C-alpha cells in the first residue's frame, strides 16, 4: 500500500469509523461494530476484497465498501461492482480523495475516482461486444430510456452526491430522490449506485458539478 495513503487510512479508522484491515478481519469487525465504511484492498492474500465485500452483503451488513485498486485490475473492478462495492480509489491517489470517498459512501453516495471511472469505461469499450461504439451506443440507449428527471438524478449520482445533497440541489424532498434512485437502478438493471455511475460515464451523460447549480426542474 502507498505509504502516505496507508498513514491516512489509519487516521480515518479513528476519525471516520472506517475499517482498514485484512479482509477476513474486516468482515468480523464490520459485523460486530457496524462501521459506516470498510476500506478494502481489492486484491489481498487469504481472502481478497471481492470476497470480503460479497460476504458483507451476504450477511446483510449495511457497511459501505470502498475498494482500493492499482492499475491493471480492471477486471477485478468490474467484478466488485457486481459484488456490492460502493466506490473505488487508486492506491496512489491523493489523501484528500480518500477522505472524499469515505465521506461520500458514509453519506449513502457512490464514489468513483476520475481515474478509475475513465479506466473502467475504457476497459468496457475495449472488451465489450460490438466494440467501443457499440457499447457506448448501448449505454446511451439504456440511459435515454430514463425520464428527464431520472437522468438529472443519475448525473448527480455519478458525481458522487448523496440523496440528501441531490434533494437540496433539485429542490425536492429526500424521499423523492430515493424513489428516483430505486427506479434508476431497476430500469438500468444495475446492482448499486457505483454501477449506475459507471454506466452514466460510459453513456457520456453530461457531468454534474458536485457544488454547482442543479439541473433545470422538470
């Protein structure tokens, strides 16, 4: 693990309720202490982060899972998306990005670092059926099937905003946003917000600025 990142992870374990241990220990402690976020290395000996995330979901833990990855692990990232991971960071990233990811997931949002999002989209384009253009068009068709308001919400989900922040941006109550997010996941046939964010990036959905003005009301 990157030394600076490892240092900041230990601080987060004290300040933000995040677990940063070997996956088998993380599972045991997460189930006993129910932290908001578990930070797992996507590839570790004994039990890797993929298996740990899947086990947490199988046990019904509400703990969010933030995966740490290195370059060359794109297949693992895609598997983790299907296994219930809530976000991804590159290990060599800045400490501030780690803080942002932990806080985003703790508040119920998904978090994809820009580097990870770009890599996943590029990997999907290079390996998917029909080539890059075919995958991009298929993603655009799926997103186009959403309502205009759902596309607004999806853009904000992809920007890493929680339901509460999305509600404030759009001037609606949080329950309305939750309903939109549930509908988006069902209609896109994706398991979680992180997978929806990847699809939004792949479709080229116009990015929403996390702190900017919200989309126009519909």
